[in-house]
């Protein structure tokens, strides 16, 4: 024996081959999943609509918009934000009016 000790081989660094795509980032995977979910929810909503299951269709509609909004981030234009606030104040005023039944 020559007195050398056995050593485990060192791990070789993982290299991405030329032409191979890097794995998707977390943000990319989240966007893809949200897009897939929005597509599936839309199909369920359309199915519920086709048989007039309105109590099922409405929550699916909301879920679709949530998933779609997560997949496709959009900035609200500055002028539109003020218009939304104005509409919200008008809706609050109408909600407080006893003549319209508080709808």
C-alpha cells in the first residue's frame, strides 16, 4: 500500500448545453400556471353557462378574472384610476339612496 486514502469523486458542475434553454424562473412558471388555470376556469364557466347553472357560473367568472389578471399584469392608466374612483363614489351614493331599494 502506498498510504493514499480513497476519496469520493468531486461533483462536476452542471452545464447547460448549447442551444438548450435554461429552466424557467419562478415568475415564468407562475405566469404559465395562472394562464393555464384561467383557460380551464373559462372552459368550466362556459360549460356552466351552457346548462344555465348561473349560481356556479358567477363564481367561476370571478375566478377566471383573478387567474387571468395574475397571468397578464396590466397597469391602470393614470386618468382611468380617477374615473374608477368617481364611479365608486357614485355607486356608494346610489347604494345609500332608499328610493332605489339599496341595490
